[in-house]
């Protein structure tokens, strides 16, 4: 692991996985320093992970991801490319776009007919997100389980955090209803939507930014959620856990296995 201090007290840490080309870590440090040099507010840390797939014939085998702590606000980007240096360039582009995005969406912001333009927002665009590795269903396991206290926030702020962290979903507690909820991008339309353990109505749609799901959230065990995720082929499942009565998310990881997110009590 390597680090580099700047006058902005940022600590840029680069971690390599696999046969990352020589000099890629130093190249990534320079690109990240160039990005944070234009950020308003103190940048506390920058964590970068460069991963080179063992199978060099894989589609876009080089992936780069970064998490930047801007005075407690976390901003994340994750890209894939044919070469590691190309991936670092794309990472710089996407991260710069995310860091420069206003904290709140203004009226008439980066939406066209209520649908965000991912390419214009993120610079590098959706096409450069990593592909999920294929693992046969019978071999998939829950290899990561994260449990934490959910943020109490509005759906609009949840969407902002979803985009800032470059995730497919964002699990939170709805400030109005006090119920576990999730916001996500509809894979068919690209629009943001919300599902919740609480009762939702179309009145929750806000300025075309956020639609709501009126389909009841399934109540199931974790084992049943695994079966549902396999059968549907969806990127994740939001469900009401029968063991806890809380809203949980089971999702596909890029390594082909599953991850599970549960609220802490």
C-alpha cells in the first residue's frame, strides 16, 4: 500500500489486487490528487483499489474504484476498462463528475423527461461499470454480511447518496414513515424508484425525480430471498426478514456471489 500527503491533508491510499502493472499505483495517486485539487471543502481521505483480473481475456479485466471522504461525505466511483491505465483515467473522470455535483438536485437539473442521463452525469458513463463474474447458482454463497444503523433521511436525500456512492441501491429509514426503505434505479427505465415496508402512495412522487413501487415488499427468510434472487435474475432483492421484521437487501456481488445488508437493532 502506498500513500501520499498533500497540503489539503488528504491521505491518498492505493491498494493493488492481482498483477497490476508497474507504475499504475503512482499514476492513480497523481490522478486522484488532480481531482481533489478542485474540491471545495476538506478532503480527509482517498482510498483507491486497483484490481487486475487473472483471466486477461476477460471483458474489461482492469477495474478501479475510489472512495473519497469530503468532510464526512463519502463519494464513490467504480469503473472497468481494457487496461489499468485506461481504468484510472475513467475513474478520474467519473469521480470528478460526482464530486462536482451539487448536494441537492435543483429544479430543471440534470434530468430529461424525469430520467437522469447517466452518461452526462458521470462522465465515463454506465457502459464502463464492471461486469459480474458468472458463478453457477449452486456454488453461490453469501460471502459478505454488513449490518449497520440505517440513516434516517428523505427519499430525495437517499437518491443523492445512492448516486454519490455509485451503488445500485441505497437502504435507509424513511424520515416521514420511520420504516425501512430502499431507493434504486429501475433497470428498465433508468429512473429512480423507492420501495418501503411502510405504506406508499403515488403522492410520494417528487418533481418527476422519484417514482414509488406499489407492489408489497415480500416477507421471507434469507434462504427464501436467495431462491427469489436466483429465480428473478434481478441485481438485488429488498425483503422483510421474517426473523427480524426489518427491511434487508440481498444482492449480487461482482465476484458472482451474494452480499447481505441488514439494519442493526
